C-alpha cells in the first residue's frame, strides 16, 4: 500500500515537472511557425492513443528484452537546445537509433533543415511518424522499420542513441553496430558512453527528458 502511494506521488511530481517544462518550451519556441505546426500535427496523430500506451502494447509482439522497449521521450525544447548547441545545419544527416515519435529528428528537419533517417522497430510508431511527415511535408525525413541491432546503420554525420534502459547485451550490440559510423561523425548517447577507443568524449551535459534530468554524452568518431 505504501508503495502504491509512493508511485502516485512520483507520477504527480513528474506531471508538475513536465508542465513546467512545457511552459518554458512555449516561451522559447512558441513564436516559431515550425514548432506550432509540429505540435499541432503530433497532438492530432497521437490523440486517441499516446506514445506510452502504443509502446506498452508493442512489448508483447516484439522479441526484444522488455527493458529495451521501456518508453521515454526527448522533449522538443531539449532537442532544439541540443541541436543548437552542437551547431547542425542542412548539410547534416541525422541517424536516430530507435525513434519512438521521432521528435528529435522532426525538430532537426523542421527547424534546422537537415536530413534525418529514423530506425524504429515498432510498426505503429513507424506508421504514425510517416503520417506526421506527410502532414508536415518533410521530405528530408525518412523512417525505416528496422531492428537497429541487426540491420547495418546508415552513414550519418550525427547519431542519436537513447539507450538508457537497454539491456547490457543490446547496448553492447548497438556499440558494435556503431562501428559503421564514419570518422568525424558525432554521436549523442544518453546515460552510457560509447567505447572510448573508437569515440572521443567531447562534452557531458545534463538535460531534461520526459522522465527527468539525464546525462548526455557528446562524442566524436576517431
Ligand atoms: C527510449 S525511446 C526513445 C525515442 C526517441 N529516440 C526519443 O528520444 O524521443 C527508444 C525507442 O527505441 C525503440 N527501439 C528499441 N529497441 C529497438 C531496436 N532494436 N531497433 C529499433 N528500435 C528500437 C523503441 O521502440 C523506442 O521507440
């Protein structure tokens, strides 16, 4: 019973935290046409079934460790601040490894005009992201239904890895997959660093995510 009340208190705290971030986001990005358009389309697309419910429902159908499919999301403001900090532009090609609603890539393409490829294993996320892309007319964003632990990763200039909850085995496999990244590419990984023999750590940041503050590692392929 005590645990139940602790869970309710945590959920309530998270709701307050997200509301505060949403206010900040509106203050900072609310004046941009691309942001208002993106939020309108995302709300419409996930109106009947939110991303968390969609991800939960997929767990029974996909044979990956359950922890790999725990859902959490990059907030649009975090994506915007991170991409601004790194200094990307239209010449960049982002590879988002496990996209969910693909907010990171959607912000990158809408606000910075770069190209993005999203790899996502859950078919419903792929379908919905394609709908969002079509509604916004973002022809530089490509979504592929793929298991990123098996399929070769495309060549990009910036890789985004949100493996916070991944099992050790999956994280090791993803690290091996990252050998395909060209020298000079940037990788942003949450919670866990990539192998320092192949990736030089440039910077460590702490940024807000849907679940709370998270460590973000920015690395360069050597
Ligand atoms: C924590 S969510 C992050 C989503 C997104 N990158 C973001 O930051 O908002 C991780 C996503 O990776 C997807 N995923 C997990 N394992 C995968 C795999 N082996 N191949 C492709 N996608 C995977 C999950 O379905 C989920 O949508």
